[in-house]
């Protein structure tokens, strides 16, 4: 198909149009689809979504625009979608985050933008998406995160920034992420985890991924006064002393760790992954048997 068909049954709930050649989505493309909850437009060679393209789809919760050729989006493109909750934009051609595009989506909870070419995250990029809980940006080209990038979304609890080009933990940007429970920074060229870098999210963070970063243990400490979680690389054995029980998952796969910090304070730890590290298997590792 090269044009979006019309005449769908008024009680249609799932509309699957993936794998067509629409190229662009004109305004008012889906009349009579007020009951549709899930719309699939993956792999449709879409390079443009016109303003009010989905107008009238007042029940839409899931919108899949993955694997297309989008480079930008207007806020008006999403006008008339009061209940849109999950938006998939992964595998498009974005080089910039579509700042302001979500102003008309106050109910958005999860935004997927993996596998694009976004280079930086600017301040206020989530304006309008104040209820956002999950932001997925794995496999972009992000080199910098502005200090106020996540300020508009205080309920953000899942942030995936793996497989980007970050050279340091974006601590300032995390300072307003007071609800963050899961942070993935794996496969970034971060070579040093300094003191207190996770302090802004210490009270809430439960799952932290720093896999395949080439990190190694050195004589340094990472925030001894964190109240409920820390994740340690390149640190002394006592760097976890005094920490609480908030940490649930600790992922250190594929680094250059030869020794472990003291894990005894992490009484809530349920999962630890140390695969592909040159660990020296001596007495300090006995508690992990």
C-alpha cells in the first residue's frame, strides 16, 4: 500500500499497517478510528508526519513508528491523542532529539528512541512529558547531556543511555531525577567513575548497569555517604562501607576488574554479574560462592 486505507470498522481496536510504503502520514489520516488502542506503522518508509495526522484517535495508547525515515517531528503531529502512553520511534534517522514534540502528550509514560543518531540531550527536551517514566536512548551517538535535560520529568524511573559516546557519568543531569530506579550506562567510553557521581540518585537507584566499559579497579572511592545504593568501579575495597540495602542488581560484566569492593553492606543485593572480568579468585570472593 502507498496510501493509508479508509473505512475501518468503528469498533476496531488494533490497527496493523506495518511493512507498507506510505512515505508520509497526512493530516486526519485515520477517520472513524476513535476506538483504536494500538497503531502499528513500522517499516513504512515514513519520512514525514503532518500536523494532526492522528486527529480523532482519542483512545490510542500505543503508537509504533519504528524503523522508518523520520528526522523530525512537530508537536502538532500528536494533537488529538489524549491517552497516548507508549511511543516507539526507535530505528529512525533522528540526529537531534525532537525537543518540544511531546508537548501535547501529557500522559506519555514510555518513549523509545533507540538506534537513532542523536548527538546530545539539551535542557528541557522532555517539556510537556511531565509524567514520563521510561526514556530509552540506547545506541545513539550521545556525547553530552545538559544539566537540566531531565528536569521536566520528575517521575522518570528508567533511563537507558547504553552504547553511546559519553565519557563521564551525567551527574548534574541526574540531579532532578529523584525517582530514578534503573540506570544503564553500559558500553560508553567512560574510563573513570569518580567520587559521589551517583549521589543525586542514591536514595532511589536499584539497578545500575556498567557493562563492557573497560574499567579497572584503582585506589579511589565512590561516595561513601550514599544512603541506599552505589555501583563501584576503580575503587578501593572499603568503598561500599556504610552503604544501605537499596541496591538490588549490580552489573559489572566485561570490564577489567581484578578485585571486588566490599559487598557486605549491600544486604539487599539479589543479582550480581561479574562475567568476563580477570578476577583474582582469592578469599574476598568466598562470599559469592
